[in-house]
């Protein structure tokens, strides 16, 4: 995943009165802003930069004039021209950058995620290359927070693993997943692509989670339905959470359960029996209260079909809902 990106900001207004562009933290600026600085009166024959940051995130906006920014993440080198006040360049950690070809009237505004700290700079190119090659967070195309422990080498690209989470060595995770803070993933676990695992979830041996599943905060999985301290089953229960389904906050999924495709488990539900595709279940013990669409909205029954406001339709066959 590239850690730099051109950003386009909204231009509010029209030619005859002029324009306004607003920069807002955690909205069009992808971080919390702690510092704003600007660089001006740079002579046209000067180049600046020649460094990378270890942790700092920045957005560069050329609010007057123009300049070129060359970025290098150790794999790719690209050059961006900044000459519009409604464009920015996001530069994250581990990206070497150099600024060239300043115009006379240039003013470069920079929004930064942290206070100035010289210790965060890598000002020597070889040191930069060593740094990114030796830091897991810049490797294998996935992001690992400094405070996460990832023993597994089987993590898909663009997956993000946030602080205080631990993934054991044999676990497999697909692409573009989001593993939020305080998540523990044991060894015999297979997780698909685009899966979200919210904070405080422990994914034990025997659990399989397919693509596009949402696991809400503090969902509890069980892999031994008759536990006794220091007694281990020959094999842990196999629990299957099928694609597109969502497990609500604080729900409990007993061992050996199968959650059908696109099903929804309501917050706090204790799931004691399999959930069929598209079913919505709630309560303790879990019971069905209806069906939902692939998009997540509830379905209404019209004669023999089930319909969603989004236009999708479903029919029952073998007591299971199927899309038509
Ligand atoms: C970056 C590019 C885009 C401070 O004391 N406080 C500050 O907030 C900053 C940004 C700099 N300084 C001091 C540090 C140096 O003694 O100002 C001096 C010049 O800094 P530097 O040579 O790093 O300037 P540039 O234009 O090469 O780089 C600056 C930022 O430092 C850097 O983080 O990414 O702009």
C-alpha cells in the first residue's frame, strides 16, 4: 500500500467572488492535526526536504505558486506538481521526499500530525532504506501499528492491524481487513478479505471468518462448549461465519455454530443454534425476527417474495432465502 497520495479538496465559491477551501482534521485531512507550518520566500534554485519521517503524517498544500515534490517509498518513485490551493499531497511515515522547482511566489502550507521532533526525521537516504526494510510496518504491503504484535506472515495487503492486538504465527488473514485495538487472533484461524474486527474481540482456534464479515466490538466466540480447566478437547469446535454477515456488539457465538451468508446477529444476542442466510436473530437464546438484504436493510414480504428498498429481491427455497 502506498503511503502517499494526491488529495483534492472542495473549492467553495465562484470566480467573481473568489474561492474558499476548508481543511478539517479527520475529514479531508486523514489525521488529527497538531501542527501547521509554512515555507515561503524559498529561492527558485533551492531544493528542500531530502528526508523521510518515521511516524509523522503530513499534508502539503501549495497555497501560492508551484513546486514539485518527489516521493520515494523504497519501491516506487513519483513526482507530483503542486500548483493549486485546492490540492494537497498526503505523505505518511516512511516516504522519502524532496521539493524542487519552487516558483518565486511559492507558499507551501503543511499540516502535520505531530509537534516538531528532530528524532522523527531520517535525513540520510541509506538510513531511510535500512529503517523501512527493518520495520514490519512498512513491509508485506500491510500496516501494523507500532504497538501491535504480528507473528503471522500470512497477512494480506492493505490489512491494518492496530495497537495492542496480537496475531499468532499460524493465523491467516486476507486483504484489506481492519483489526482494531485489543484483538487477539489464535493459530487455527482463517479470515477472508475485507473483514472488520472491532475492538476487544478474541478469535480462538477453530474459527473461520469469510469475506466482508463485520465482527462488532466485544463479540465473544466459544470454541469449547463444555470447558474444564486443564482439559483440552481433541479438536476445538469449528465455527463458521459466512460471507457478508454481521455480528452485533457483545454477541456470543457458541462453538460449532454456522452463521449464514449476509445474516445479522443483533447486539447482545447469544447464538445457540445455526443462523440461516439472510436471517436476523436476536435475544438469549437467539431467535429469528426476520430477514435482511445483502445491503443490511430489513426485507419486507410481498406475496411470495421478499423485497428490499434497494431493489434486491429474494425467494425462499428449501427454507432458505435466496436472491432472485
Ligand atoms: C517536511 C517538509 C515538507 C522547526 O523548528 N519546527 C518545525 O515545525 C519545522 C517544520 C522545522 N523546524 C526547523 C528544523 C530545521 O532547523 O526548521 C529548520 C528547517 O527545517 P527542514 O530543513 O527540515 O525544512 P524542509 O523544508 O526541508 O522540510 C520541512 C519539514 O521540516 C519536513 O518535516 O516534511 O518541510
